[in-house]
C-alpha cells in the first residue's frame, strides 16, 4: 500500500530531487501536483504519469479535500508560504510534509501545529539529514558515547549565491538569509546528534555593506550554543563562501569528521581514535541510499501505521525558537537564554 502525495511547488527541489526520489520509495507515490505554471505542470504530469484532473493551481488547491487519492501534501514552496499552505492543506483533511525551514517565525510554526492538531492530521518537517544513514550512525556513536563523552562540536554550512532577485534574498519569502536556509542544517543536526536542547546562544552576524544580495537578508551568522551537559558548540553559515558543508565532533577518545555532511549524497565520514599507542583514522562508507526517499517513506509509514513522525512540527518550532534567539543575540551583542527542555524526545 502506497500513500498518495500532492506536491506543491514545481521548483528545483521538486523537479530535481523529490519526484525522482519517489521512484525509490516503497510506500509513497506522487498522485497530484499544485503549481502556478500550467505548461510546466502539464509536462511534469505527463512525465510522472499524473492524471490531468489531479493538477491544481494555488486557487484550486483547497479542492484537494475532494480527492481521496491524495492522503498527504508535500509543501515545497518558498519558506514564507509554508504556513498558509500547511494550514489550508490540513483544513482540506490531508497530512502535511513541509520543507525546511518550517516557516518564517515561531508564531507561524505554532499556528501550523495547531491547524494539524485541529484537523487530526500528522505534520512532519522534511529534515532529510535525520533520515540519512551516515548521519544516523554518528548520532548513535555520540549517544552511546562510543568514543566517550562529546566535548566539542563545530559545524559549517556555506555556499555562494548570485541572484539578488531570487526569493531567497527577499525577507518576506525567505524569513532570513543564510541562517534559516542553510545554517539550519548545523543547528538541527547538532540537536539531532546530541539529543539535548541548548539553554543559551551567543551570535554574531555580518552582511557586506552595499551588496545588493544582502539588502534584506543576512550574509553570515556565527553562533555558539550552550547545552545542559556543559558542552559548547560552534557553528557558522555563509552565503558568499565556496561550498562547504561539514562538521566535526570531538569526543574524549576519538573524533568524527563529516564532510559533505549536509549534501544530497556523498557523505564522507572519517573517524579517528586511539588504539593502544597507535592513532587510527578510518573512512566509513555505508551503502548509498536516497535520503529523500527514506524521509518520504518514513512519513508514509507514520500515516499508514498511525505513528508520530521522527521530525514532527514541534521539532521545526524548536529550531525557529533557537534561530529567533540567535538573531536576538546578534542584534543585542549578548548571550540569550532559552527555556530548559528535558531532552529531544520530548518532541516524539
Ligand atoms: P525554487 O525557487 O526552485 O522553487 C520554488 C517554487 O515555488 C517554484 O516552482 C515557484 O514557481 C513556486 N512559487 C510559488 N509562489 C512563488 C513566489 N511568490 N515566489 C517564488 N516562487 C514561488 O525553490 P526550491 O529550492 O525548490 O525550494 C523550495 C523549498 O524547499 C524551500 O522551502 C527550501 O528551503 C526547501 N529546500 C529544501 C532542500 C532540502 O534539501 N531539504 C533543498 C532545497 C530547497
């Protein structure tokens, strides 16, 4: 049995990653499309065998409620549109898989969670890294203290952007700059690895003066997070740096270094540890699996078996609360405290 999905927004991610990934899914299939470009939608529908009557636009979106072939909606729109389309989708009686970042603000996330609760539908944020095998292996090694206690983590996610007219550079559609778009991977992955929630953040933010790319959104954010165990982590994100997506976890008796950590594929994990007097460094290679397919099938399993997703809406809300504190810290030039939360499993 496969869950039928409507994909909303036919941009880069939907066309290049998600629709092909459905071909590797065991419990999910694309059955409907929602787009503002009829010609593009017709072409894509033909390619993926989607019926013409299952093609909707942003005005007819709510009519999905009358389509029993669609059980779930995958929201792949600019960030500033996630809240509206999640709420309307839940009101149409569908389960919602929403791309990251969940929305623009914590308040929007709260409204999305409430709408799905009212409609008794599931809500999941598409944090694909949490469904990727190599990152999951590091999580297990960290949480089992395989190399002892974690003492420090550093993470960086950077790339270059060139088009100031793209929605990612408009505050209303993007909600922010490098931080919610790509810095979020550092933030969310560190929380995922540790299973702990930060109690304090301290941040610094910079945008090159006069650069049209950064009229509305920031270029760079660098931030520290303090965790209840005493651990401090260091992260940065940049919109004008050659692509680099990596982290390193330093534990008492070893380190785990992940290059291409947040990439769509090709994670490169190296682990170094002491064996007697010898220092050993090993490269770890796991079988390649499509992480988008794993994420989508996880949500379908939750729908079919009535389970709570591993990355529910509350997980996205927590990231947005932390990002709001990061921006506040950068603005005010001082550490900002976060409410104490008893472990990540609170969200499950
Ligand atoms: P994109 O610009 O390629 O596509 C966005 C789509 O939204 C386009 O089809 C566009 O026509 C449509 N759209 C509707 N109304 C629009 C408006 N007012 N302005 C601009 N576009 C509008 O973007 P994308 O890279 O596919 O990103 C879509 C979402 O997916 C974002 O939330 C992004 O953060 C997320 N994303 C996630 C990953 C991941 O690895 N999980 C990767 C890329 C993007």
